[in-house]
C-alpha cells in the first residue's frame, strides 16, 4: 500500500526545506497555505504554527523526506476531519491509527524500507500528535468552528479539558461497541505499538489558595 503523502509539497520541496531554517519553513508554508494574514488573524496564526511546528518536529526527529511528507499529510487530514467533518476525538484517533498502520508495515521490497516507520519512530509520532493536537482537541474544535469575527471579540468561553484519567484508562471505556470493535481490528496492524501510547494525560489540578 502506498504511503500517504502531503500534496501541498513535492518530495523535492520537502527535501529542500529540510535543509532550511525555521524562517524558511515558516515562509514557505505561509505561501503554500495562503496564510497571508497570520500576523493579524488569530486563526491563521494558530494553524500556521500547527503546520510549522509539525514540520520542524519531523526534521528534528531525523525523518526522511517521505516520512516528513507522511507526517504533514496526517496532521493535515486530522485537522481537516475537525474542520470539514466535525469529527469527534475518538473517531479522529481511530483515523490516525488507520493511517499509521500501513506506514509501520514491512515493505514488500528493500527499496521502500526507508519510507516506513520503525516502532520507535511511530511511537514518537504518536506522542507528538497526542501532545500537539489530541490534548488540545476542544481548543481546535472551537478554533475551526468559530467565525473570524467572533474570534476578534472579547467573548468569554468555557473550555472543556480532559481531566479524568479513569475515563481514558483503558481507552475503550466510554466508546460505543462498534467503534471499540473497529479499534481492535486496526490494533493488529500497528503492533507492537500499544493503545496506551494514545492515552491522554490528565489535566493538571489547580490547588485553591490557602490562608
């Protein structure tokens, strides 16, 4: 199965950017994503930061151009699932697992071996996506569903934060039966990765002032 690739950048463009500075990466991604108002629009600024940080993480992780393109494609798809499909957290985590599975499978030929992720690389990618997107899922839902005009006001909002560790350990608790079944079907494809790698950390507890 062909590895998912980001259509916004060619393999050569990715390879060239891997030799560039952080400023080069931001400038190129600003251009191809059309975020020309990122200095005045909070939504564009947040989304540009999401893509730039993702690319830079992949570069620092020493991934190949093909792996970097896959990483960017996954980050784009997950964000698009929120924006276009209003997909919930659990379903989007499943989509991530489905996309990652073929990237971790042994290639049919040695020629394609460098494009596949080792267990360590896949685990690192899971950790990055969890911390950069899944832990902040509600914030991205608000960001992508709120009109720009509303975001420019000082409207006060209540943000829901995942803070209940019991509800996420194990992940299957609270998931409908058919979703749980689908998870286990895909689990075999990403072994020896474990679903515990996807577990979200509890929100920090804020202690009331004393005295």
